[in-house]
C-alpha cells in the first residue's frame, strides 16, 4: 500500500488565512499566480510543494518561460513526448530547472528515465557540448558571410577599375 503524506492544513483554513493573511494564502493556491505552467497544465505553489515535492518556485518559473519559448506545447504529456533534455541545453535551463521538470514528470506517472534516453554525461556537460557546437556553427556562418562580402566587394572594385 502506498504511503500517504500527512495532510497539510487546508489552504482555505480560516485560522491559517487569518494568521498569515488571505492574500498570502490565495497567492499560493490561486491558479492565476501559478509558478509552473506547461500548456494547459498549471501547478500552484501549493501544488508544487504537496504533489510534486519541489519548493523551488524560481526554477519552476524559468521552466514555464522556456516551455513557452519552445511554443506549441499543449500540456505536460505533449512536452514529454516531443522533447528531450537536449531541447533545454541551449536555453536558460540549468540542473535545478531540469530537476523540477523531472519531478513533475514523476508526479504525473510519466517515466523521466525513458524521456532522458541513453544519456551518458551530465546535463551540464551536455549543455557545454551543445553550446560549443552552436558557437562553431555561428563562427562558420560569420566566416562565410565575411568571405562572400569580401568577394562581392573585390568583384565590384575590379569592375570599376576596368
């Protein structure tokens, strides 16, 4: 039998609301202020702590921002099926944010090991490798652009001088 956590005081407990303030309680439990939004799925701060066992709301907000930048993500399952850890290497995601995503997958019964695939290096190593590859690509493109501009200039000058 699965062990259950002891129930936390209800977010709408009048004594709690009176003690810490109803605005504070509402901000933790209101879906309009949810720190983690993935498509149509939302996790309030209260949900993250009680259901996902994660209390890093900054990392959850960063994850929300990056998922929004990816675009076209319908919900958590869609994100799970259409992305991999490599999706997040060139974005503002670090290990803590990836940990939040991992725990959210687990909380919804999705297998994060299958999502990650056969990864033989740490996320930071993967991120460094992908960033270096991206930099090489940008540098090569700059070189090609400069060469094309120089060639065009030399051709134009030779036409003028003839």
